[in-house]
C-alpha cells in the first residue's frame, strides 16, 4: 500500500469545523464541498482530494485498520 495513502489517512485536519479529525474521518459532504470549490494547492489539498476519492469509492472500512489511532467517527 502506498506510503502516501497511509500518511494521508493519518493526517489531522489543521483548520475549520473538523479541525483535529483525521482526514479519513472527515464527512463525505465536507469533501464533496471542497471538491466543488477546489482543493487547496498544497500537500493538504492533494491529501483531501485523495480522501474524496476514498469516500467516493467507499473504501473507508478497508483503510480504517491502517489508522495509527482508533477512529471514533468511523463505523468499525
């Protein structure tokens, strides 16, 4: 599995309503909103775009075991 993907799912959202949540824990509607507005032109933006694809394809449960800390937001 890609180190980039593992890093992305374990990255903490640094700002906004969901500050402090892991990117994999962000709600799909939030990522859809970012997708419609445009992801930031940064590493975080790339990671958010990756999480958008993960959510769009329903892969959260497959990736949840790779989290470095247990998720309180994902159905395990």
